[in-house]
C-alpha cells in the first residue's frame, strides 16, 4: 500500500491543533478517558489478574534518498496478562506473566531505506507469537526476586526511559547488543533466569543468564515457541547496576537514572581479522537519564519539564560488527502550555561499525558508521490514546557508504488500556 506524503502532513496538522478540557467535540472529546474500561481493569486487578492491551499503527514514507521513494503501513498488537498468585492461589510473593504479539504490515527499512537499524521499533515478521512467559518469586519483603522462563533483555537491561519515546530501533536495543550477539529482544525471547536485588530503595543490581539461541523470527522461531536450554548454544549473561533516586519524580519521564552494565557471551565468535575462532564475546554500556528543569506539578498534578538522556556502549573490534554505539537526546514534557501531557523530543545516534568488515565481506567498505537524527512529538489525548508524528534523517543508510542519506516521515497512533 503506497502512502502519499500529503497524508502525513494533514495528520500532523490535525494532531498539533490545540485541545482543551472544555472542548465538546473532535479531539477534545477524547480527553475524557472511558471510566467504565478503567473500572473493569481495576476490578480484575483487585482479583489478582491484570490484563494490558495495546495497538499501535503507523504509516511511514521515504521522501528522499535510500534506495527508492515510497511508504507503507504496519501495526503491532500486544496483549499481556500479569497474575498475582498470592491473591489467586495464596502463593506468597509469586507472579506469573505472559505476553503475546501480533506484528503485521510492511515496514519500509528493507524495501525503501535499506538502513542498518530498523527505522521503526515495531517492525517485525508478520505472525502471532508468544513474547514473554515467566514466573517470578519475590523474597525478603520484595527486595530480592528470582524470575524464570521465556525472557527478553530489552525490557530490563540497557533501558532509558527517555529514549523509549523515539521510534528508530537504534534508540531501543544497543547496536553493540543487537548486531553482535544473539540477545533475546523484540520480537524473540529465550529461556533463562533473572536475579534482581534491590540493595536500597535507590540502588539495584540485576543479572540475567539465557540460552544463546533465541531463534530467528522468520525462520525457526516464527511463533515465539522455541523453548529449551542447550549446552551447545552457549550462554549469554547480562549484569547491570543502577542508581535511581526516590523521590523525586518516581516513575515519571523526568525520573533520574544512572546505570552501568555489561554482557558476556560464551558462544563461538569468528575473529574477522585473523580468521580464527574465539570462544567468547563481551561488551560494556552506560545509561544516563538526567532531568534538566522540572516543574513539580503540572495541570494534571504530575511533574513536567526538560530532561536528557545518553547511552554509550563498546565491544571489541576483531569479532563484532558494531564496535561503538552512542545516542543522546532531549525531551520536553509540556512544551505547549495548553498540552501539559505532550512530549517533544530530539535525539541523535552514532553507530561505529568494525574496521575489518571489508575483509569479512570481500568488498571495500566506503564508510563504517550509520547515524540517525530523529524529531518526534507525542500527543497524549488521554490515558488511552496518543498520536505521534515523527521525522528521521538517516545518515549513510546501511553503514557502508553506498546508499544516499534518507529523509523519512510518518505518524503513529496508539490505543492502550
């Protein structure tokens, strides 16, 4: 389905129109969240079963550069359930969690832009699939937890609350993780165990060990049901420590956070330079979320203001496709006085590919980097519905210097309850 650029311009203009709580029609009517749905969800939660539904749909178009102009539509349905086993079956401190995904439609990375990272973080193989399935046991008053099951890394590790505003996949899974090791991340999971110790209210340490074969989403794990731990696959481990001040702004987009972490992969990795095989791989990363200017309470009683984020990671050159990754950005919550819940963001990413890739590919590599500049504006019409126009400029798509810079624009809508 080819999308016209004028379609995105019209939607963006409609989305940016001022909305006040006194409006009786149009977008203003959406600001009153359906109380009946909220009440039903809360009633289920009180009984020990809490369900979450989200549907996101988006249209993106490549306006210039890349391999060809054009656009398309894709969407993602997510359904998850969290079951408090203490309430349901009197199992103290136990929680069962399961989530299902249905990505569908066609992203434009492969056919139009040809970027190394995906320009959309919901782009995936079209299939109904299991995502996470795990059992967690809390101990010592909830300060220590053990989680066992089908796990992913990108919900708990190397996460920045501020970078999650952006669409490009580079601002989600770190390039040194996504392109170097077989880490379980959207849309695939892997079996393993996660331990977390809340040392204090502000300091935590967590570790993860999973089977280093989450499968390939469009080949051998089309429905997320590749289970098992096999010694021949190797083990992928993550370790992260963080400091998250409590309070102020606990749980808000303006929450400060400082994290250090790394990963170790026992799987065999070829040495690009010598052709020999090494038995392991590793990498390090750091994450910072930093409030810059915070107003203690907005119109809705929640904090608003300016915040920034930065993430940096490193992996050794000889055996990895990506050696350095860095991103940074600024978010402004409530940038418009009549839209205190909206968020405007600008972010930039730098991804440095290994210097020996031309030896591995057999052809000269003209460049060794791909960079992304993204500008976005999230319009939160109410607690359940949002619109988000988005623009991305991708420098050197593919990272090898053979594809013209691409200018891409689109809009996403999300329904959540």
